[in-house]
């Protein structure tokens, strides 16, 4: 393993050990002594593995290839949840290692599927552990995008940096920026929840989950936490923070007209969001439950997926479309991404118009982007949709063969690949993951990871066979 990969993986192992230490302090402070030793095991194991990676890979760093980067990212998605699963396995009676790993994968990929029927039966240290696993997974996802930045097109890179080719110094600079902004937004969400008088424990757990686009809740339902319309509006705003680019706040504070491209994708996202809100307010507000619908919209486009029990069931198709489209290129949300869909639409319309008016020249520019989208990038965008369709079809077939009703298999496949929790607005809130067979859980585990890294890995793995340039 390359030395850079060892440093990369060991950094997150040490981060897991830090959160293990926090849980030890929390358990000791509130007298939850029977779980302390489980976090001690996690702390020791993560430090040993992280230290071992650094010790046995002390050779001089050579240039790391894109395939080594992909292997590093994938290894992290399989390794870290294995360590995160230890507190579940040792704290809960009669829980299998697979169930513990399933819960850990679901948290680390910010999906939110859970094997627990009643969250209140878990002690608070485990609830906190579930939320922190999502927070770590969210920042790991952002770092993974940064690590694989060279596979993305020029326009996407310009959405957050003026450097089109990253060296180690630039990676370190952007990594430090990610940590600061990610922590700042987490704190901001926590403060907003405290303003509406949410319990400190619930506010803290929700802030960790929402910034990572995760679906784990500290309670069984958010209906009891957000009762007033004002609190629902606050909740919607916090979920929107993980819909826009992580660098939006930074770019607004340090705004420069020369760096207008940094805001281009977020501008398109804002237009998309305002259109959704306007359409919903005019046409979908028949029952005067707009704050509830607003939460569902915000939750869908940010791929969080949580919703209230009284969310209208007739809007399920619209919510699924929003989930598939997703949010920003550099956010913790999943989805195909708005900017890619806009580029594909623009390119398709231009090609149709070129046949009707061949003497005209049409531009492939997307709003506020000063450069045309290359055809090779359009091919990547199109191929990402093809990969999504193939993944969706494959998982749906596998789940159907596992004796799950086809409709539920199809809906669950979309949520799995898009890393979105199965809430009431998708009519899957009562789905029992604990009773699934061994193979079915393996299918979901694999596709939760594929959903998180699909555009980062599968595209590039097939690129040399499909794209010569």
C-alpha cells in the first residue's frame, strides 16, 4: 500500500478513536458504565490499526495512481464500518456480527437503514455512536471526492477551487478548509435547534446526522421533536445546508467577482429549489400543510429522507424523483447531481436544434459557467445515468428474488443506491431490516457502498474501456 494511502486511512482511524474517547467520557459522566469497555476496545483497535498502517508503510511516497486512490477509498468503506460495528456487537445481546456491520455501514454511508425497531431501547451512548458514525462517514465522503478530484471535469472542479490539478499541498489546504467548514456548519445546525428549544442531546445528534445527509434519528419519529410550523421551517433550512456545496458559506464570505464560477452550481441549485418550493406552495398545498411538505422536499433533495407521519402519500413519485436528482457535486448528499442533469439537458436540446437549424451555433454552457462542457464530460454524465439504471435493475431483481414484494424492492433499491432513509413519505417506514436473510443484507451493504462511491469509482474503472481520451 502506498504511504499516502496509509496516511489517509490512518487519519480516519484516529478520528474514530477520538470519537470513541468522547463516548467513554460521555458514558462515564452519565453513569453508563456497562458500555465503557466496548468503546475502549474500539479506541485501542483503531489506534493499533492506524499506527500499524503508518509503521509498516514508511517508504518514500511515490506518485499514487488513480486506481490506488479508488482502492484506498473502497477499503475505507469496508474497513471503518467494521470497527464502528464493535460497540453494537458487544453492547447488545443476541445481535449478530452481520447486523452490527449492517448498522455501521448504513450509518457510515449516511443511508439510515436500521435493524432496531425501537430506538428508545438503546442507551444514549449507542444513539450518540450512531450519529457520530454518520458524521465521520460524511466527512470521509467529502475527502474521498477531494482524493479523486482528477477524474472530474473542469467545470466541477471550478465549483470550489481554481486549481484544476491537485498536488499534495493543495489537497492539504482544501482538506483543512473542509474540516473547518464541516465543523462550523455542524455547530450552526446545533445552535439553530437549540433556538427552537430542542433538548441538547437530540439537537447534537440531529446536527451530526443532518450535516452528513444521514437518516439516523435519536428518537423513533421526528413528529415529537418538531411540532410547530416554525420548528419545521428551521428543520428544512438545516437540511438545505447539506444540499448546497459545502464551500458555499466560504465562497459567500470571501466573495470575489473573479471567482464567480465558484457559485455557479449553487446558483443553479437555488433556482431548482425555488421552483420546487413555488410549485409545491401553489399546487400541493391543498391541506394547508406546507411546512410538512417543505420538510419532505428539503429532506428529499438533500437525500436525508426523514419526514413526518402526515406527509401526503400522493406525492411519493415526486419525492423519489427529487431523491434521484440529488444535490450539489461537493455536498454530502447523493443523487445523480443537478449540474450533470442540466448539462445533459442543454447538450440534448442543442443537438436537436442543430438538426433543425444546422447553420446555427449553440452553446453547451450551463448558467453562470463561462466554459462549454466537453463532449467527453457529457459522455461521463450519460454513463453515470446508465450505471444508475443498471445498479437499480440489478438490486431490484436481487431483492425481488429474496421474496420482497416488487414494489418495495424497487423503492428500496432507489433509496439504497441514493443513500436515503426509508421514511413514511416513501411508504417504507415499517420495513423490517432485521428479519432479512443473510444474502439480502449483503446485497444492501454492497449497494449502499456502490451508491456512495458510484460516480467516483465505477465510472473511472470502465473509463479506459469506453473513453479513449
